[in-house]
C-alpha cells in the first residue's frame, strides 16, 4: 500500500522552485533535503558531451541563443545558467551528466530523461550507456524518454537498466506495451493519470511516478490515486506536506 510515508519524492529538474532548473545548485539542494529522487534532462552538445538541459533552445534558461545541439561544450560553459532565475545564482553553469553522476553518487534515485525530440541526437543511447557503464550505483538509475525508440534501443542494448515509459496519454493495455521494453515504470503527465491506470500498472508490477505535480490539492489527489512517486517542482514543501521535512543546508 502506497501512502504518505512511502511515496517517493522526485525533485523535478532538481527543484525548480528554489534554484535554476537542471543546475548543480538545484541538485545540491535536493540532496541536502534528502529527496528520494532527482529528475533531469539530457541532451548532446555539438562536441559530443552529454549535458543536463531541458529545452532544445538556450534562450529561456541561459543568456545564450541557438540550439544546444549546435553549440560546443566550451561555448556552453561560458553561458550564465542562473541569472534568469535570480541574481543570487549568477554564473551558474550548465552541468554535464558526468558531473551530476559524481555529485549524486548513489545518494538518491536519478531519473535521466533522454531528450531526442524535436532535435534528434542519433546514437545518444550509446553515449549514455558508455557514460553510466562505470557508475557504481546502477540500481539507482531510471532511464526515461518520450522517444520510445530510445527506450527500445536501451532495452536491447542494456536490459539491466530500469526503464520508464514517458507519456502524456492514457495508453491502451499499458502493461503489455511497457513489457515490450521491459519497463518497470510509467511516468505519465499528471493530467493523464487516473486511478484505474495506476491500479492496472500495479497489478502488472509497474510503478507510477506522475509529473509535474505541484501544490497540496494535487499532492492529495496523487496520494488518493496510490501513485508510487511524485515528481514536483517544490520538493521541500512536498516533504513538509508528507511529514518528512528535513532542513536544507544553505
């Protein structure tokens, strides 16, 4: 039975309420709070490095312009990824996935969303697998994507990793579909999440972690649906709501 004591708290992009998303500052605060998991997004820059960034375009969360895919890592590293959020975070950099792996070090679950649309990164699955091959805590990784071809490729190349089906839809016979990838998780948009879908998943041994669930009314609805985890922009308040608050070290 899933309840407030057992539901997992995932910091969406590290926690978008308290720090610029997908930055080391956000991830450090999430770890200080002792969240159960961190959700982040991975893309590839023009020189081949896997970087943690959500949008395909740089302009919303940095002072750069253009596509992540068209910018070298050196160029990307010179950008300010923090001032847009607050002057306190001026000079915050776009991190590599390798840096985040080194920071997290198995302290919590790391949900890595592989971005492959609208920009397509051919072979990004191979780059990801090469990077995480030496991560000493593979059991704490969940690999997800809206590109289900990516999930299929990951399942074929490295079936040892936990996969999550990302979708903003109510899928027909979800357990059978998830089984084609060996996926153990379903990560639906919260607006597409229903109690009957959650129950169907649980009967098939699939955990459900909806996104992005913000505010106490939404958290109450999620708990009533018996979800396994909640992906939220505000992990600190969610921890308070669940009665599991931990002081954040600033």
